[in-house]
């Protein structure tokens, strides 16, 4: 029988490396087994060369693993999506055309009065109604409005025109012609320019901007209608020096206003 003392003597006589191996043999076996397991897993789960090349190309990287622009590469996530046919979107239809015409002072007062009894409201109404008729005959929806018409509250249309006439008193030789003022709440220059151009061409009257009054620039209807509605007030002439044109030649006046509105509407189409 070998006693423990004999084993100790035998171990003491063994070389130092042998003694170290014997003492750490379980640890060495564990490490070897672990390494073998890792090698097997790596070999089994590692992608092949073709897969690596495909990922590298899709991520725009070279074989060394560096990105083409020097940044850290990030493999893209590619999700196949079924293509959908492109449907052409139809253009939106323009808003319905509607014109509002105010016969100045109608259902309110007489406006300017001449010595022989002619009143501004008579002239304004006669001209406004003829323009309304011409527009309706051309297929345009028109609202014939009074001076303080209840429909003006929030009124929305393609355009609003208020028709007035100037003084019946003789002021001087220059007191002839027409003038226009547009709403300050929206750019009404397209409407104003068209009417100024066509009305002047049809009537031959000069444009008289220097006599535009605060009553025109701050016209009450501008504050009542929708701010999206272009609007102007026009003094179609002086009841003194332009009286013959405004009364006996009103067809020319109507032509000028009608043509001005048609010019404006052409720009909307």
C-alpha cells in the first residue's frame, strides 16, 4: 500500500513543470474544450464569401471594410415593396364665376342731385342694370345689389364693383373723367387695371385719380364683404361735364364696364 507520505515524496521529486501541469490539469482541459466549442460554432454560423461580397456591395463598402466616403459602414435594411401604379391627379376646377354689382345709393338715398332733378342714383341704377343684363346674357351669374344690401355681409364672389357718379356742380374745366379705388383688404389690382383700361378705351374719358376721396378708399362695402373678394368702387363720370355720356350715351359706359369685367374674368380662366 502506498502511503500519503510516499505520494508527497514522489511529487516532491517530480520536475516543477510536471507538478504545475498536474495541479492545473482540470483548468487546462476546460480551456481546450471551450476553444474547440467556439471553433465549431464559428465554422457553422459564419457566412460564406459570396454573402459577404453581396452585403459589401449593397452597403457601398470595399473589401477591407472601409466605407467609400470614410464613414463607418452601416449595412442597409432592404425591404422589398410592391410597386404601385401612379395615378394622374386631376387639376382642380376653378371656383364658380360670380360677379356682384352695386348700384350706388340705391335703396339708401339719392346721391348727388342736379338742379333739374336728375339724381345720381338714377344714373347709377340705369347703368348697373344694363351691365347686369349683359353679363347674364353671356352666361355669368350676377348679383344686383343695393348700397347697403344685407347680402354684403361676408359676400364672396369673383369680383364686386360698386357704380357711382361724381358731382353735378361745375368745378372747373378739369372736372371730367372717371376714377377707381380698390379694396385695401386684398390685392384688387387685376380687377382695377382691367376696368381702368377697358372703360377708358370705350368712353374716351380721362382717368382722374387726383380726386379720389377717403369715401372711396374706405368704402363701407370693402369692410363688409369677404376679404377674399376683389372689389372696386368706380365713379363713372361727372354729372356736370360728362352728363351727356352718362345719360344719353350710357351704352358706351356699359360697354366699358362689361369689357373690363370680361378682361378680369379672362385672367381667372
